[in-house]
């Protein structure tokens, strides 16, 4: 049964990623008004092989380029920078030309001279959006809730850790405590890191997150062999400790978008709620599959119980090596 749980869940969240390849990485547009009417622009678009995706931002109002576009390739993305002048971007509609022909999204952040910020997520279905005079709290809540859900559902390492916890945990009450502990822990560090209270380098954090998955996989193997350790007996403790690390990972993703001035509590709250909603959706999907699978009688060999933890641990160990080498 646990093998079936693992195989179905793993296929469910890995197949969408594999099917769209590199194009699932979002484009990112950042405009900062450092002088009245003058903006510095950073436009980051994902690479498809050796070619940059043909995406270009366009405004409906008068916009004048002040400098030539400088382009730098980073391997996975093309980063373009320039300066532009606009009497006012407020009241214009921003559109990402070419976005409707892709499978990616575009995150947009405009910081105005008065400190206010407009953040929007553009999609192939909605490649353009109106820039309001002032973003409402509801607009901010909706945007950051969606960003939180998408981040957790596209974060394969985070979902793999949750799946490992599900394999390690037995009993409904233990599962509730484990998921709650993970939620509380990463909510704490997400808030501390996003607000700038705690600073942790992102690359070591990503490597240790992968290492946390290896640890849980090893604990599953020990439990299968009749040598259950502390993690198997009290998985909520492991979930809380490593949840603190995963919170720093979530904060890194939120840091790329930033928080809008005047709506920081709303943005932080709803991003966190989005992460929790995505996590609960994944847990509910896995448990639903298990409930359906219980009606099917299928005999598995005894060694099959070790396949899921070894597969999880091997993939996670690959990530550890990959991320350490990238230091």
C-alpha cells in the first residue's frame, strides 16, 4: 500500500514538471522609479535551450527608452536591463507580448517613488493587466495567495519532504500533529526571513533542505527494518525542526517578488495561507488515492516496502550534491 501511495503521488507532482520542461520557470519584470517619471528596468526571461523565450513587456501609454538594452545570459535565464521614462505608469495597461504562446507565467513588480508597490502575476490566459492608481488589499491578497499555492505545488523538494513524512507517520492523530508542526515551523521562519529579522544564505539552506529529505528517507528504511528511531516514534519533532529550514526556502521565493508597501501584513499572511492551502491539497490528494487504493487487493513482495524510501533518498542525495557543488 505504501509503495502504491509513493508511486502515484510521485507521478502526480513530477509529471507536470517533466512535461513542460524549463518553460515552467516564470519570467520576472521589475521596475523601480528612482527619479520622478524615470524607471530602472530588470527583465528576466527563462531560456529554452540556447534561445530566450520571445517575451517583451509593452505599455499602452507613452513610454520612452532612455538607455539601450543590456543583456546578460545566466545559463537558465536572460537578464536584460535598461532605463525608461514615462509620465505615469498608473492608469496604463501592462502586457507581456508573446506570453499567450507559452506555458510560463510572468511576475511583475513596480515600485514607485512614493514607496507604493504594484505586484501582479500574468499568465498565458491573462497576459495583460491594468495598473491601478493604488492596489487594493483584496488585489494584494488574491495575488499573494495564488503565488503561495503555486510555489508549494511547483516545489518538488518541499512536496517530496511532505510525502516522506506521510510514509513515516502512522495513525491519523500523529499525521495531524506532524503536518501541524511542519506548518507552524515554516510559518515562523518565513515571517522572520521575509521581514528581514533573520538572514540566512539561500544556497546552504537549499542544500540542507535536500539533506532533510535524505534523513527522513533513512528513518523510513530503519523503521521498515524494525529499528524505528525517534523520527518514526515522534515524527512531529522532525517535521518542526526541518520545517524551520523549509520556511527559509519559502522566504527566498517570496523575496524575489518582494512585499508591497502599505500591504506587507496582508501579502505575507496570504502568501503563507497559499503555501498551506497547496500543502493541504497535496496531502488530501495523496490520502484520497490511498483511500481508493485500499479497495484494490494487490500483493507486493516484502522488499517493495523499501523502494519508496530508497527512491526518495537517492533523488534527494542527488540534489544535495548538485546544490553543494553550486556553492
